[in-house]
C-alpha cells in the first residue's frame, strides 16, 4: 500500500514553470508586435440633403478630368500628372476659395486619381470632390 501512495505522489506535475513560460512568451509577443498605421486619403461622400441655399457669388470650380487612358485634362488641355499642383495653384490665385472637382473615368488608373487628390490638397485646396466621369457629358 505504501508503494501505491508513493507512485501517486510522484506522478503529479507542477504547472507553475509552464505557466511562467507561457506568460513570458505572451509578454515577448506583445512587446515585439509592431502596429502599422496605414495612410489614406479622406474622401467625403456626397449627401442627399439639399437644405442649404447656394451662395450669391460662388467661387469658380476647378475641374481636373482624368480620361480612360489616365490622361489629366485641366481647362481643355492635357497636362502631366506631376503638373496638376502648379495648374491648380495658378487657378487658386484668381480665387483661393475655389473647390476642386476631380472627374475620373472608371477605366482610369487609381494611381492618377490619388495623385490628383494629393496634389490638390498640397496646393492648399480645402475642398476636393471626386466624381465619376460619364462619357458624353
């Protein structure tokens, strides 16, 4: 009988060291985890509320069009995508309150759209709108 009691005592496993290792690994993974903050472009969606009345003297609209071949068109002339900011700044010299409308064709590259919105914001435009370019309009 004594022998059986002794075997029961020896078969018990102490879980404390294993729990210590688990907690140490947990702390290691928490400390070494890196959190990546993705940068994004904020685009405001239009609302259906038309409660406000238009102003008496609205500022002129700056239209940047991007066609299906990803060509950038400002004031009926094709410009390079790196020259968007300079063209917008030129038009902002006339009226700094002018909003920018980026019309983009559905087949255009997203890279050109993002470049146009970024350059408009870098030029100092406070309101940049994006719209789908409907062919024939």
